[in-house]
């Protein structure tokens, strides 16, 4: 296969073909000799003579220079991710998803700038705003992602960029990304989105007006909870700027990890289909449970944000949350402890199911939790990252855990 990836092809075809150019999978005289790019481990790239050294080619993937600029394994992964992102001219790889967000922020922002950050952002992003960016003289302000008018009003003369996350990785809020991006562009503000939840297979940020799309490859792309990496994809101008800043920071990813990401990428579409279907089955079951007050699953009809999700997204994933009807934090924690098939850990997108508590109230700055209209007692949530286990087994596991919750919360039945 040449690696030619027609954007009109379906997602399964695209993830199969992406990044498999003959120059990544062959040798001189044997183009495309292997199916997957080999692992090129090298810190030093050699030149045949001094003339070649002095005439080293331009700073582009595919040109050997020094190991920090990568080799065919990393180039193939970046190429594959670019091919999956409509509107992207290139992709920069980072050692983790947080490193990708930091790399982008340190590229687009300068001392004195204001960053507007969605109030439902991944907590490490919030920590970055209060720590790293603050230390560089950048002010971070938070906005309610469900209120575009408040977002527009929050833009000031110093506002340089906005960081969006959709859906929010704890409370699954679905904002109107095209509208927020259009407001930002009209005011000269750079829009950045953390698109880890949907991946490019489920949502195409650049196509919807966003400038830079960030993703934690650790999640869906890797898919096996054994490697960490992040990426940022953008159009030509921002891609070049991101690339140069990453090189200036000495950012590089391991070829072994890049190979694991390429392997995971090939099955990402089928895994997303399975985890999405399983998550919907669990969400529908939880909707019927008297112990559960709210199911926060954008893919589920009737769930908050579903209409916008249906309008803008082409796919989902296995990550969603639910909120108990009253109870206590101790009862919620006992529910999680009682789960046998769900591990307790901060991630998602792997083959295994996970459960973690959802307690966003202390970290909200511009929006309330619980939301207006909810019973104030309904605030103890659980986030499920649904893996590849049989959904019937996961439902049975949840059923037993809800019984534990009832005992701890003092509920009958």
C-alpha cells in the first residue's frame, strides 16, 4: 500500500493507510517492502561527505539531520495523524498530552497575554494556567463554555488565545465549537482545542474553524495503556511555528513509542466503535436506575449536549459520567471500590475499563456545579472509561456496585 489516504475514504480505510508512504516502509530499490514502518533508533545521522553536511536539506520530515528531528518512525506517525485531520498541513509530536498543550501555549502566547480557558478543562490544563503560564507572565481567565455571549464579552485587547475542550473530560459539557471558534477568529484570537475525547475520527476541529487541534495520543491512538504521547495539528502557518518552537525546546518522542502509537492507530476505528456502543448500552441502563440522577453522555439522546453533538460530531468514545441521586462522597467511593471489572485510574481509551470520582465543584471558576436546575444534593459523580469487556458483564458489575452504594447511603431496595 502506498499510504495514499483519500479523505473521502471511511475511517477504517484511513487509519489503515495513513502514514504508510513507501519512503517510510521501504529501502532504495525496495519501496514499500514492509507493512509497518520500522523502528529507527538513532541519535546521530551520518553524512557521506562535507559537501552533504553543509548542504543539509530543509527542516522538513523526511530529511535526516539529527535524531532530535526524528526519523521514519516518528515521521510516519506525524504523517498519519496529519492525514486524519482535515485541513492540517502538519503535526508536531510531544512526549505526552500535557506536553502538547504546554508546547502549543508556549508557542502562541507571550508575556502580558491573556488566555481564555474553558471552565470544564482537564485539571492539568488548569494547573498549567495557574502555574507554568503564570510564571511566564501570562494571565489565564476561565469562561463558561456553554455561554458564547459571555465568552465574547470576556475577550479583551490582551486576549491572545482560547483553549477549548469538548466535551469536558469530567462533566461531558458539549459546547458550540464552531460558534466559539468564529467569535475568536473575528476578534483575532487563536483557538486551540483539546480533541482527545472524539479524536479526528469523531470530530474535525480545523474543518469547524479551530486553528490548532491537540490530542493526547496516550488515550485512543495508543489504545493499550502502555505508552504516552501527545500531538498538535494545524494549518501551514501555525504548523511551521509549532514545529520550530518544539525544536527550540528540544522536544522529541521515542521511536519505540511512536511505533506503538502507529500500531494502536490501525485498530482505533474499530475500538472506538466497540467502546462507543458499549458506553451507550451502559448509559441507557444507568438512565433507568433510581439511584442515578443524571447520566452525562453526549451520545445518548436526552443527555445534555446531545443535539450539538449530533450536529457536529461523527463519532464518540467510551468516556462518560453519571451522578448519584443524593448520597455521600463515602457512598460514591464505596461504589467505585466495589467494582471488579473497572480499574481505578486516571485515563481512558485503553482496552480496559476504568472508574474515577467526579468532583468538579472545587475547580470551577466561571460556571456552577451542580448546574442550575439540579437538586443540590445530586453532586457525587462517577466517570466511566468503558473498555473492550463484554457490556453485559460491565452492567452486572455496576449492578452489584449500586447495591453497595445503597447500603452505604442508607437506601432501601
